[in-house]
C-alpha cells in the first residue's frame, strides 16, 4: 500500500513530460483555465514550438499574435472535452502532432485523455502551478479521483458510471472548501 501511495505521489507531482525545447508540433494546446500559463505559451510559440496556438477557455481570449490562435470552450467542460476538441481539430487540419501544456500535477491525467482521442505524436509540457489549490493533499485528492474517473471510463467519449461521478463531485467539494 505504501508503494502505491508513493507511486501516486510521483505521477501526481513529478510526472514524466517533454522538454519544450525538444518539441516541434503542429499545434500547442493550452488546457484551461489558461491564466498565468499564457506567458509560457507565448514564449513557446515565439520560438516556433508550433504553428497554431489552441486555448481552452471559458471566456474571452486574446487572439492577436504572429501565429494562428484558436480559442474554444470544451464540451464537456473537462479535460475529456479538451481532448475531443483536439481530435476534431487534428482531423480538420491534418495535424500529425500536438503539444499539450498544463500544470505539472495535471500531466498524467491529461496525457491519458489526449492519448485516447488523438492518434498523432503527443508531447506533454507541464508548467508550475499557480498554487496547489490550498494544500498538496487537496491537489492530490482531486487529481487522483480524476485519474480514477478517467481509468474507469475507457475511450475518448465514454461516460463514467454514476457512482464514480458522485465520488468525483464530492472530491471537488472537498477541494473547494
């Protein structure tokens, strides 16, 4: 049990990821909420990491840049919805590769969703979080219930069982308090 806990800490807080300086992709997808990550995204785009910047957002989005910018609201408004949008955009624009940028503690779960929906070369880039949602244990709980949710819901667009969705919502409530 201790080994599983240590392993889960590793995949939550120190997941394997790709170094941005070694990535060249058709698109850079910034998972929401994008907030402070945009400075990193702009820096990566300025050095030619990708041709198109894709931003998951719930509101307005700046799209004035020297490169193509696509802003969207995922449906559903989850990591799974972001992965579905990436799949659809890749099919529409013949993308063979994509870099996905999120916070470090979200890399493992987002990689799972993206790999289920996107068939091309996938690069995961983690950036430092703007805080750990109050404490490390809340971040750990939220990310690992989300990972369980993803593991039990195989496929790109599959829905989880109702009991798991209830558990996930309870975890969200704990994180928010």
